[in-house]
């Protein structure tokens, strides 16, 4: 009952902030007419309020986000963004909105809104899940840590707050296999994530020519063929990545909804699938580039081969989950 009363009071305060911009009948000097940007912001805000009262928290949040882009410092919009995200179960996102509302209300000298935001911060803080990251050894140069689509500082020691639900954790580094893990974060749960040292790719195909009458042109042919195989693999990866991405927006109840000029709205499973599709697309791009370089190098070796023969030549092509490569060694 107390929580319900707080929500009612919060809504009243949020609406007061919006209406406070209009001059009252007793004001001696009228305030300037609102700009087109402000009028659009208020229109979107009122549409969001209508959706929130109708029980459509996700639709209301989308309207409030659009309104905030028009007027980023509007305390009423921030309070309502906190409210709609809270009703949608996104307590970490709601907490951020209430914290921003508290900062702006304090700076603007709005005691009622400041206290309302402070109360919501105290109420939600114990309910927010958190992730803490520990590393086995020192992270390699170029290491990236992503939680869903968000890049997190590798050296972060403070808990990383997330909304309840499933979250995809991906760690990558140049020339290493990625570490991937999915965490199901419950309300108020603190999860410790231990990140191991990233492994080197282990999948290798080796073609070796030793002390036989093979010329440099043969090596060029082998390299060209390996490059062509990598190009085919790149195409397959790109196709599966696009298919996985498109599937999230299809069907009667899609996992993701695209919005013009704004981030996509996705369910937790949809966000995880989108992240996997982007990882595959990146691998496809790298594999295709390596394959193209291998074909070009092979053609050059093939057509510019001297008459002398090599004593020992080895070609190693590898494809890992975060990239691909070709290594050529020996005499020419």
C-alpha cells in the first residue's frame, strides 16, 4: 500500500513539473511562448502518460525517451521514465532515471521532486542486480568486455548494475578466442563473474610440402585455394548472422521492435540473439578480408614463380570464433 501511495504521489509531482512551465492567472509577467521543440516534447510526454495509465509501460517509455530528447533536463519526464521502467521490471534502468531526476531537481530547487526521487532511489537500490568481474591474470592489450550491447571498462572494480533477466557477457582480445557466458540475474542478486585467460585459436589446417619437386607456383595455388575456402566460409557466416538478426524482428510477437532514430526495443532473449548475430557478422568480415588477401597473395606467387624449387614449404590456415589467418613459411 505504501508503494502504491508513493507511485501516486510521484505521478502527481511529475505532472506538476510539466505544468509549472505554464503561467498562472496571478503572474504579472507571462512566460515566453514555448518553442516548437518544447511543444513537441510536451505532446510526446502526454502521449506517454496516456500509455502508462493504460498499462503499456514499454510504449510509455518509448514516448518519454522521445520527449527527453527534445528536453533532456525535464524533471517530470525523468521521473516518468523511472516509473515506466520500474513497472516494466527494469529496476536498474529506473534507478538511473530517478538518480538523474534527483540531480536535476536539486539543481533547479524543486524540493518536492527532489524528495520523491530520493525516496524511489532508496526503495529500488536493494532490488537492483549487480555483476562483479574478476580476471585470471592481466587482460591482454585490446581486450573488450561487453554486457549485452554495452562496452564495460575492463579495469572496472565497482559492481555493474543490470536489470533482472538474462544478460550475455562477451570478452574478446586480438588473436584470441572469445569468452562467452550468459547470466540470469535475479532481483537484488549479486553475481561474481570470473573471466579466464583467453585461449589462442586451436583449429588449424596445415598443408606441408617437404623436399619434393614443388615450385613456388604450387604454393601459390594452395594459397589461392585456401583463400577461396575462407571466402566461402565468410559468406556462410554472414548469411547465418543476417538470418539470426532478421528472425528477431519477425513473427506475430517479435523479440525486437525497430524504432526510427532510436535504439531497438528487445526482450532479453532478443538482445542476446542480436549480440550473437553481430559477433558472427564481425567474424565473417575478418574471415572474408583474410581470404581475399590470401587469394591475392596466391595469385601473385603463382604468376611470378621463379624456376628454382623450394626445399621445404609449410602453409597453415586457421579459423577461430573471433577471426581467421593464414601463415606461410619456408623457402622460395
